[in-house]
């Protein structure tokens, strides 16, 4: 079996996906924008071959890469990146080389904020009203209709990049003082962000599911540089699970990861924020593993290789928490005290890659706890200010 894996080197923990595929005797053919000699040694060991191209967005170069792999190894069975940035690239390559999976038209609709809006509304899933932000007059009319504030965001984007709020007609005029192409305007919703994450098999059946809660929104973390914490829930709220399953039915996903984001509103109900056709970002996959003492990287590889995984058994034993700190900010307790205080609950501590700094801080403590109160105490200790 031949699997083309786009950008196997980033994010760095994706090496575990490649290793899991190689363990099953699969040829993993990497295409990346980092020179081969810069790849971590573990990744070089498990890749069958690697094709370097400076720009993964270069359609001709990507065609040449997959064409070369086809000539050298025969039929390509899967093309994946598991990365939001390259979802359309992999879809076009699937179409060109007749590889099963999501195709460009499907990815375009499901990556578009406005496409998601229409899908959610058609399925009867609560979702904030949104429109295409064509010009200032259109957005101001929308603001007057649904009420300010509004969120302006790229219709197709990653995380909270280039996302901001407007609170008045004057703010809208200021925003449109420079070109805003390809933007959507959405009613601002106040609520707690919670996720519904996991995998579905080839029949659309959920193989595993998890939920993570955010202490603050990614947009607020980026714009206001807040300290953020993200933790896994041991028990999934029934209303969230019901809405998550309803959303998956509407999306019609097969043999894929999913990362669905919802607002938990003040009255306890849920509204959909967006759907992502990939694993959750940051270290949430490792958090799944630590929460259940499982290996989701190997689970995905089993599914990709054709093994039946619908009977996979697991239980959520712990709350696992990602707690951030930011460089240049003074904290009450130094690193050594944090390590001493957390003791055996501390799983990992590391500096984060620069691309994560704005949203997730510059360093991360990963800890796990059986009780939510103990987890919250750990977060408060790590992020305490003088």
C-alpha cells in the first residue's frame, strides 16, 4: 500500500502518524517544503521516500511529485496531510490521480465559513447568522439587522488568523478603509468554546470521540494575548454529543478525523461554530492518548490500512490539560516550583513552535488529573501572576 503524506514534518508530532503507517508495512511517501537534511532523524527513518518542493501550494510541483511516486511505486492508495492548510491541495491531487477521499468541490464547501453556515442551517443545527462581507454598506446593514458586535473573518482560514470584531458602523468603515477580500461577517456569540473531536470509519460510524474545553476563545487569545488552557472532558455532555453526531451526519464524512467547534451558551444549550475536516490542532491528539491510555496515531493507521476499527474500545480516565505561559510575562511561580507542585501529574513541558505562539503561548505544561478541581488548581498555580 502506498500513502502520500503531505508535510509529514509539520506539525512535528505528525511523525507519529508516519511511524504508525510504516509499522503496518505501508510505503509512506512524503512531500514537504523542508529540505531532507533538516528533517528529524525519526522521520527520515520511517519515510520510504521524500520529495522536497519549496512551495506546497505550487500545483505543478505537487503533480510532478505524485507523478514521480506513481512511476516509482505504482498506484497511490491514499493522499493525506491531516493539515488544514493543505486540504485543498490533497483534494486536487486525489482528483488528478483517482485516489479515494474528499474531492475539491466537497472541501471547498466544507472549509468555507459561508458554506458551513448554509450546511448548518439546512440541517437545523443552531449557528450564528453570517453573510459575505462584500462591502461596508452590506456589513453595516447586517450589523443593524442582527446587532453588533460582529466578527469579521476570512471565509477560508486557519484558526483565528486575520479575525477581528467590529462594534459599530464606524468600526466597519474603518475596517473597509483597506481591501477585505474573501471575508465573511458573522454575528458575535458569547459562550464557552467546546469541541467534539474524533474519527469516523468508512461507513461514517464514530470510532472514537472526545471533547475539549477552552478557557478563552482562540480569537481572544490571539488579539489580547491571554494565557490559555485547554482540557479534555471525562464525560461528554449528552446535548453536545447529540449535536456532534447530528453535525457529522450533515457533513457525511467517511474515514476521516473531525474537529467540530461549538459554543456552550449561557443557558447551557449549544450552537455550532465551525467544522474542520482534520484532527484537532496543538497537542490535543496527545491529550486524547493520555486521557485514555491509547494511541490514536496507530488507530488511524489501522483504519487507513483497511482494518476494521468499529469495535475499538476505550474509556476516558483523566482530564488532560494544556496550560500555556507567554514569554516576557512574569509569573508568580518559577518552572522548578511548577514541576515540584505538579509532581506525577505533569506529563510534559516544552517550548512551542513559533507558529503557535500567538494563539497558544510560548511554552506548554501538559498535565492529567482524575478530578476537575485538581486540574483547575494546577492551571491557577501555573498561570498565577505576582
